[in-house]
């Protein structure tokens, strides 16, 4: 039993599939392994919740670079991060709970991607409590997740809570569900024939054959 490769459309251009196998599968495999944690019987007590969330957000950002002409996301990384989530993330199967799709996309960037990448996960503005949730999963459970065409549940959930007599929102990111959603996002991108053709041409022009 082991990591299951990313599922791509059968018509995915060979150069794109090769890129995915060489550069993306290994990074998703890293997340697969972290989803097993914690494993106290092996003295591995860390859950790696923040590390998983950071890896997944970085993968979304990295995959979004495929939409550019030269894989350069400088000065437009935020817009591309949001665009690929808007266009290909399976919101129809995994709608955010308690908010809108557009708001959740903004918050994934503003409250998870940016703080985790640039400020140790600390966001100083906004009336929210941000939570990254995960339980240690068995190998069989992760493999089932990787092979399932059905969503395991919402990746982002909004819950009203009260702290110090103040009503605020708790935003919870379930990283296992987000992992499934990003894998499905890449599968849907590979189903976009026109986009795949552009990516193929771009990779060949960059010498990625």
C-alpha cells in the first residue's frame, strides 16, 4: 500500500504528464506521508498541520504558474492563485460551508497562503479565528481519499463563535479534504483541452520535454 499517483485525463499531452510525474507527484507524496501523522508509537508526535497547509497552498500557487507563458508568477501570484481555484477547484462537489465560494477563495489566499508563506502563519488583520484541522489518517484511508471521485467533505468551514463576549467567525481549513480538492483541481485542469494545448506548447518552448 502506498501513495497513488495524481489522476490525469487520458488525453493529457505526454510532456505535461511527464512534468506532473517528475515534479508534482513527489510533492503530493510528501503531503500523503504527513497526513499519517502523528504516529506516537514511532515517537512522531507532530501533526504537521501547518506544514501540510503550507505545502498545499504552495502547490496551488505552483500549479497556477502553468497558466502563464513562462511559469513566472511574479507580480500576479495572488491573482493566479485565485484564478485557478475559481476555474478548476471542485467547488460544485466541495462547497465552502457557511460562506460563499468567492469569499473562501479570497480567504484561502489572505488567511492561509500569505501568512503561512511570509509571516509564520500570523495574520494580524481581520476579525477571525483561523484553525487548521487534521487527524492522523491510516494508510488505507489516505489511499481511499486519493482514489475517490467523491469529496470527503468541505475543505473550508465557517463557524460563528464567541470570544470575550465578541462574536467572530472561526475559519477552519481541513487539510485532508483540501488535499482531495487540489488533486481534483489538477485533474479538471488536465480535462481542459485548450489549456493543455497551451501548456504543452509553453513547456516545449521552455525546453521541458
